[in-house]
C-alpha cells in the first residue's frame, strides 16, 4: 500500500480526517514533529482518532527520522509551487505522499531534496491559495489506489 506523511501538521481536524482516510484505504500515516496539537486533543479524536485501532500511525521526532524510516521509497511532495499535476504520475505500491503544514506548506529545504518530477500539485483556480489539506490527501491517495485497482478494498 502507500504511506502518507504530514509534515508538522497544525490543525487537529485535518489530521483526524487523514487518520480516518488512512484506516479506510489501508495507508500508513506518518506525522513529523513538531505537531500543532497534542495527539490526544479532543478535536483530533472527534475527527478520526476513534479509528486509531484501524489505522497505522507513526510519530517521528523530525524529518530526518521520517526519511530514515522510509529509506529507499519513492516520495512525492505535494505543493502549490509544483508544476506537475498529481494525476500525471504512474503510482506504485509503496509510494510515499508528503504534505506540508496547513498554513505554509512544505519548506523550500524539504522540497529541494526531491526531484522536480516528484513535486506535485492539484489544479485549482488561479486566485486561490490552496485546497484543504485532508482533501488533497484524499485526492492523491485515491488516485494512486485507483491505479492499483483498489487492491484490498471491499467488493461493492
């Protein structure tokens, strides 16, 4: 399956939604500190922590520790500054999807560690800043999972 990385997430309901998403699609979730909330925050719990027994969530002390845990994997960073659309990629099982802070995205120094072909964007209207973090995660993961013919999903 896939791995989702939230780099220093700030808003509990977004992380809660991603926990719920990862539980429902079988992705592993990685949270990179510092977090903008306590992992036991009530808002986070309401949005998705009740799925903690169904989700695989790992909290990393920093970006270096997260990279060590994901060594050898293909990482795709999502950014409004990227030029390649997320739907132009042939995803493979084991790919990693990296998302930045809600208020500022991924820092330049993190983006610079990845080839431009692995920096992706979601199309949107020109005057807008960004799409909600948990929505972008859902778009990316479900596109990748669709390309894998929804492997492991319940039959309709």
